[in-house]
């Protein structure tokens, strides 16, 4: 594995499709554009991007790899620095042939740190993974493996950014965006909620009473009620109430990014 290098400040990015994003006028292409612009600005600040990807073809993980490769070439960045950590939970990688994992690490050796996790959220080396039998994970492995990895990540990053997120047909104990946001709050990790793209992130903004409900019916999903124990002050993100309201409601990524950077600067993350 590639060792951590000079840029030790890291930001976790959680971005995924939302069940209702079409209602807000967005498509997958809009999310990819948002990821591209957001990641580019964070990379320009010499931050390490942490992403729990699943390595799907044309997914956000592959997009991040491409961005980092272009950034390194254009900026002549330190080739030994780690600009992205791709965290792969147990149920994701145990379902993949070992040869594929090995080839992936070799291919991305100078672009990303590929970090595997065991079922308990501990870092797993390729040599140890090699001795594990590839198999289709059961439901309990998904629940435990995803939660444990997210817990480990949350305790190691300097900030968390979330956008979109499904509230149905997800794997794990609760929606991924919700679990990562909740862990950030509990661990006092600065949390930036981009609710303008809808999905679970918008639900969290409404539950924390940062934004007013935009529809009458309320979606129910596992873990939602726990957010009632917190408020906008729980975000700990260096932004004022009015700034968080704008961040949680704007549909424009170019309006959201200056707010995120402002918060990170006030907290001396950048």
C-alpha cells in the first residue's frame, strides 16, 4: 500500500444518486459535474480526498481517480503524495477476485491509496486478503462491514462533505449518507451538508431544521429520528447559521464550494 505522505489533512466525500433528484431537476451527469468541480477545488488546497467507493464502472470512484491523475500531471504534484484514499469495505472487496484487487492496486499505485477493511473496520493488507475466500457477502456482512468501515473513516478525517443519497434500496443498517453524517456529528468532525441536490442529505437538513420542508409528506428511513437529537450547531463546520442555510439549499455547486472552503479555512483545515 502507498504510505501517507505530506498532505495529512483529509476530507471525506460522500456523494451518491438520490431517489428524488429528478424532481429537483438533476441527473447522474449533474452529480458527476458536482463531484468533478468539488474534488478539483479540494485538490487545489492540497487536501487528501477520502472516498468509500465500490469501483463500479463509470462510478464516482473512477471519476476521482481520473481527476487526481490529471491534477498530478497539470500541477506537477509530488508523485509520492497521497491525494486520494479509496476505502473498500469488507462486503465490497470480498466479492471481488483477488487478482482484480491486486491489479487495481498496481494500476493506481501512483494515483491513489487503495485501503481494504476487514469486517471489524480494521485495515487489511493485500497479503491477508489473499488468504480470504472470495464469496458473495450475506446481509449481516453488509451491515457490519459498511458500518465498521464508516466508523473508522470518520475517526481519521478532518471534515466530511455529503451530497444526495438514497433513502430506499440501500445496503447496510441505514442509508450510507445518513450513517456517515451521523458519525461525523458524533465524532465532532466538521460536516458540510449540500442539500440542494435532494435525497437523504436534504432530509437531514430538514430534520436538523436548517432548511424548511419543501414537501408535505415525510420520508421515513432507518436512523432518521436520531438526527432529532441534534441541530445546526452540531455541524461544527465553521459556518454561520445563514451560511449553513445557503449551503443546505443551493442547487449550484459553484455557490456551495466557496462556503465549504470558508468553513475549512476558519477551522484551519486549509
